C-alpha cells in the first residue's frame, strides 16, 4: 500500500526559466525594433514643412513574426527626411517630447490627400503597425487585444523606442487600430471608435467638443482653448450642360453609323462616355478656435462659399473604353488568328473546271512549263487569272458579301485614288508616276522619321493607308470575314495593275526600301516590275516607230543604220510579246538611262574586231591599252532589286555551301552574275579591250600604275593588275574569259520582272488575315503614336509628351525583331491606351473649366494650369477659394447639378445666383456634404492638474454610413 501511495503521487515541475510563447513574441518585436534602429532617439528632425506629407516620399519595410502558430506582419512606415545633426551634440533634452507627440499639434499637414489613414488621423510621420497575416483571422476578442497591447507596451519600454506602435484589431475593412507611444515620463494612448451611423447628439461641432473635453478630464478653470480644423467634402456626379465626348453618329453618311466614326485614313480618338466620374470639392477652415465658429443642431456658420480654403480632386471613370485603344486591341487580336482566306470565305475559286488552273499561285508554273500543249499567247497572266476572278465574282453575287459593296468601293477608291480617272489615257500613267515622285520629295523635306524608327512605312504610302483601312474594317464593318474580303479584292486590284502596266499609287519609285516593313517592300518590288515592264513596252514602241521610218526613209545616217541593225538583232523572227514573257536565253533589258547610246564621234570607224554597241560616254579621257580608241562606259543592267526576305534566303543558301574549295568557288560564281553581265556590256562597247581596261573602269584600285624610265631615258607610265587579280583561279579572270561580246539589251535579264511580279502576287494571295495583320502591325502602331502626338499637341500635357518619347523608343525595340514578343506588345498597347485616357480626361476637364473670351489670356493660362494640376496631382488648391476664377466655375457646376436634380430651371448666368441669398434661395447651391472631418487639438495637463501639459488630439469623421473618432490622449507617467 505504501508503495502504491508513492507511485500515485506525481510531482509536476514547472520550469520558469523557459520562455513562454508570449515572451518569445515580445522578444521578437524588440529584435525587429533594434534591427530597424528605432530604439535610437530621433535627434535633429525638424517639424515637417507644409504639404510635405503629400509631396514627400514615404518609405516602408516589413517583416514576419509569429505568436505561437499565429502569423503577424510588422511594418514600419516613415517619411524620408534629412536629419540635421548638431556638431557632435547628440544629447537630447531630458524634457523633450517624442517626435510623434510633437506631430499631434503640428498644423502644417492637416488632411493630407494621399497618405496612410493613421497619418491623416494622427498627423504622425513615423510609426509601426502589427497586423494579422494574410490567411489569419481578425483579432476580435478583448483578451487577445489586451494581450497584444501589453506586448507592444513592454517592447517599447524595454527597447526605449519612441516611435508609436499600433495593433490592427477587429475586421480589416473597419480600419481600427490601437496603439501606444512612450517617452521619458510620458505616454500617449491611441484609440479609435467606429460606428455605422452618426449619433444625433454628436452630429455637429458642439457635440464633438463635449466628447473631447470629457475624455481629457482636465479640471483647470478656465480650460485652455481647443484648436479646431474643419473640412467638408462635396461630391459632384451629374455633369449638366456639357456636350457628349464624341460627335453623335450621322446615319446619312456612308461611315456615319458608328459612334466616333471617321473617314478612311483617320483613327478615332477619345472615350464614348464621360471620363470624369466625380469631382470632390473640399472646403476647409484650417485654424479656428471653439469660440469663433458656431455649429450645433440648430444653426451653423460653416457655409462652403465662406470657407477660406478650397481644394479639388477628380475621380476618374474605371474601365474606360477609348476608341483608339479599342481599335488597337481588336487589331492586335486579329494578329493571333490562324484562319486562311479559304477557311473564312469558302472556296471561291473554280471547282468544276478542273483542267484550268484553280489557284492564282499556279499561274507562274503554267507559264514556265517546258512543253506547253497550247500556244504561249494563251498562257498569258490574264488568261491564268481570268477564270479565278470570274468565279470569285460569281460567288460574290450568289452569296452575300462580308463587306458592303459601297464601302468596298469607297475603300478601294481611297487606296487607289488614281482609279477614279479613266485609265485609257496614257497621261494617267505618267501622272501617277509623277505624283509618286512628288510625294517622295515632300517626304524628304519632312522631318517625320518615325516610320524609320519603327520600320513601318511612310504616312502617305499605300501600306500605311491599307493598315488604317483594315483596322477600320475589322472593328466596324464585319471583322475577320470583311478583312479577308477586302484583302482578296486588294490583291486582284494589284494584279490588274500589273497586267495593264499601271503603277501602284502611293509608292516611291526605286528598289525596295529595306528600312520599311516587309509588306511595303513587296509592294515596291511589284512597282519595280511594272516600271521595268512599262520601260520595255516603251522601247518596243520606239523601235517600231523607227522601223517604220526606216522603211520610208533611205538609210542615210549612222544613227538610222544602228537603229535598224539593233532591231534586226533584237527580234530575229520573234514578236516583242514573246521576248517579254518567254524563258529563252536572251531578253530585252533596259537600264535606267534608257537605250540612248552615245553617238559615234566623227572619224571613228568600226575596227576589224567588231562594231561598238551600247555606249554611254567616254570615261575620263582614257584610251584602251591596246589601241588609241577611247574607253567608253557601257550601258549596263541594273542589279536586281531584292526584299529583305529574299536577301535572307540568299544568305542562307550561300552559307549552306560551306567553306570547302568547291563551295567557295560555287558561291563566287553565284555572286558574279552581275559582274559577268557588266563584262559582256564592256566588251560590246569597247571592241578590242582587255581585262586591264575593264579593271581600270570597274575597280581602279586593282590597277596599279607606276612611272618608269625607258631605254631612251624618258619617263613612261606603265601599269599592271593588283596582286589579288593575279591569283590563280581568280574569278574575275574566269568571268572575263567566258564573257561574250553582248550588249546589255541582248543579254539575259538579271531581273526577270515577270517572274518576280508573279512571286510577289503569289506571296500576297497566300497571306492569311492574321499574317497580314502582323505585317501591318508596325504601321498601326506608327499611326497610333502619330495620333497620340497630334492630340497631345492640342492639349499640351507634359507627362504624356514624356511618355510618348519613351513609347517611341520602346516600340523601336519591340518591332525590329522578326518574331514579335506578343506579351510585351500587349503591354505596350495598354500604355498607349493609358495615354489616350489621360488626354481624354484633360479634354473633358478643359471643356468643363472653359473660360469666357472676355476674361483674357491670363484667365486662360490660369485655368489651363489648374486643369493640368488636376491630372497630375492628387489634390489641387483653388486659388481664391470660392471667389476665384476656378472657384466660380465650380460653384456654377454645383448649382446646375442641384437644379437639375430638383427639376429647377438652370440659370446660365452666375451673377443672378449671387443675389439669391439667405431664405430667398429656393434651391441650395451645394448638396449636403458627403463627408465631414473635424480635428480638435489642445495641450493640457493630464491626468492631474499638476501634471505636465501634453498634446491631446481627436479626429472625427462623419459620413452617411460611418462615424469614426480617432483619439490620441497623452498622460504624464511621472506626476499623476
């Protein structure tokens, strides 16, 4: 039994040397305060300047701490200030109050428009907040709140930190904090009360003063005066007597059925709804004493028109839809589509006629078949495309077209304005070419180089106009099917122009500009083909006319002889059409200088080696090395123009040949086609010439001349080829040996315009709408940036101007790579939408704060500055309050809104409203204030009359659905 009694007695030992969870939490808080160096006294900090809480920079640092398994965030908020330290005197006066207590009485930053709520309520510049973790429950029970308050009190006392510390309690949406600040012999308790409704006895200043005085509990007689600051906020939501942001649609016009509808060539701009949703007017009485103003349940002196300080802020509409942004967004979505034109429009080509070609792309292969069962003339481009176009047109009549015919014709007329004139006249072709060159010269004079940075196309080019039309059609006239329809008709129009020798309107002459986008280069390539084809046809007409003259006029001149002989040589039994389209060895090739050969000088006769052909002019008075004949510059073929994708393809082919000797030799031969052509032209122009003569003209650096003395002692100039020209197997030597005596006009064409034109047309016909949109994306962003710059110049917004410069640089980086980064492009388009929104807001505010012509330029400048400040600053002071220029306009806006709400007549003249005062005013000028903020401050001894006088503060918020009291009450812990 005794043993059982000993076993039953269990001794529970509590080890009080082991820290509890609460003690660990307090220790962790102290460690964080030490890490942030908040235990050091804030010496040298001056009182904050007026408005510094708004204009200054706020810092924030945060850490995680735990209480048992409950997670907290501890965050340090502070205003970044420069501390001015005395020369080594860091000692603080013993009776100096902590900085936070001094801030309670500071009047420089009452009602800051942009700050933490604790900064607004208590006016402090530095504090620490402990709040529950993200997934943790709110601290609702009173015991937990007391435990946390005890924890921070011990932490502050142990560490000597004088920065106020708060704990967030209750639900987060209620924004209730409890806190404490400790100093040497002083302590401030921070308390908050929050209710849903305002108690009737505290709905005015007198009732709030009673609360404040009772809470202070000061027994001094008379009681020190209470400083009062009052702020009433009025909200204007109904904008009366103001026009709609966009012009109403005009249904009588072709393009007038859409809101913000524009003509072709322009992008819409602006919002379809009011971008400014609310205007908040804050009327403030900054420095009052309780005896100056009367505000109770019977009467109030607080008339907003008499407030000495007015400030305004605007609240913008959320998710505002702007037209330019919507256009760009829809066009960007089009870039991601994968459907082909056949998938969208169905098979519009011939299906029942299987023997004929059913695809535009097969026209070239039909033309180049080695053994054609039909004559060449029936395999022309026109016949190859005729059936395709016929069946497309037939289908258009059967099925309803995705794009209205009137709109389609208007778009094509906008893209090709020269089509409005009858094309039968030859003068039209010349006028088209002349207009292209005129635009080119105007563009050279223009300073607009934006398209070069973005790699798009000139703003007056066909490519640029096509991008605008496709964007408009995609957004307003049928979406993807309409885009496919328009593109198909566009390609057919290009083919028609190629077949009929009409230059493409809106393109500069010359080879493709590699600085522009690929699609623009393709259009330029097609235009080059048309130019070459037209030049060939013109030369044919000239030779035919000369042949007719030859038959009538005797051959009496050298020029006539040359012309007739060239005619016989060029066309021995073949028509010029066959020369143009056949794939035989020789082609008629013309240089840009035309076929004008320099006339033979008198006395120069054809030598025994042959007759000279294709001469331009003598070259620098040089003579041939083996004869006394002058060295002539030959008529040569122009190098074949190429687009960037062709250059890339050629580079890949040459790179695949490798670095072997055979590959290097083959690469050199592929690159020497132009060299061989020039050698043949040189031989034809200079009979009896040698390679050294050619090098002297073609590459003078490779012909080295030196002065030597002959046997007779005379200085003689001799020359020889350079060392690289003497290397065995040199490509120049091989090409010279294989080159025949053939003038340029009888050589095989280096640039086969027929083949290249069909390649371009095939490339265009095979483009999917999504691929087309990607090719035109640089032009669309170019147009959007130009539109934004144009609209910004009207409003003159510095922030938008700076962002536009940055956006241009960013777009340059995004658009130059071949493969676009679509995520970054989407972000970039969103940036453009933000800029459009800012400009739209500025335009709306300028319309509301419009100035009369009688007020003068100074008033206009003042209002423009006021509107600009509204866009960039959180809150703007109204100069002159209610009596200033902007104040009178705001007053009129409120009057109009009030009378519209109460169905009273609206007076345009503000002067008549000023006469309606007191009881005679039927409609109040301002609605009831949406929010009232009252700040009470004083400095009294507490808790005993002999205690130290300390700051006391109460911030009151009275709204329709909220009543909040935020008090900071200081007490003396030494003399109590």
